[in-house]
C-alpha cells in the first residue's frame, strides 16, 4: 500500500504531526510505501526521509472561497500527484486543509484518512461536505484530557 502523507509544515512541536510521523515510520517498517507532500521543509523532513519516504514539495494553502480558482488548481495538483504516484490513501492531520484535501480526494478517487487533533467545530456546508469525504479518522478522547 502507498500512503501519501500531507504535512504543509512537517515540524516537531505539534502532537498531530508527531502522530503522523510515527504512523509513517510504523507503516514503512511493515513494508508499505510512504511519501510526504509538504510546503515548508520543516524539522521533521529528515525523519520522514530516514523512514524511507519520498518527498514532494508544493506550494500549499488552505481552500478559500475568496481564492476559489487557485484552490481548485492546488486541489488538482494534489490529485494529479496522488494518481501519478499510485497513492492508495492521503493521510493528514492539518484541519485547515481538510476542504482542499476533500476536493483533491474527489478529483483523484484517493480516500482521505485524517488524524483529528483539534475539535472540528466548523458547521458551514463546505466543511460538512469535507468531513463526509474522510474515510477513516482518529480523534482524541475527551475522557483522556
């Protein structure tokens, strides 16, 4: 299986980013193919590379209605990258990019798996539609905080 991890700024400091890196390491150790799509070459980039991940740099911005055209272009580029690399799954943890990834998923047919480290409080229709495209997810348990 090929997993394309989406981390705009893969840097140590956040729990969700660490969860995704640990997941990438564990899956790579089990023989799965790992790739990382990022914008900024953050402090985790060497760790992903050491885990055997192929890295792809791309200018990334969240989906925006005021930047609808550029958002569609970015979604199409992500979809093309996922298809070109035969990705089976897009894995992400950055909530602000979920609508962009949902659109990319619809364009490419590659499902999104999401680690939700923050409360998903957006209720607008575009966010609700984006939440529905997530095929699997991990969310923190309120009892453990």
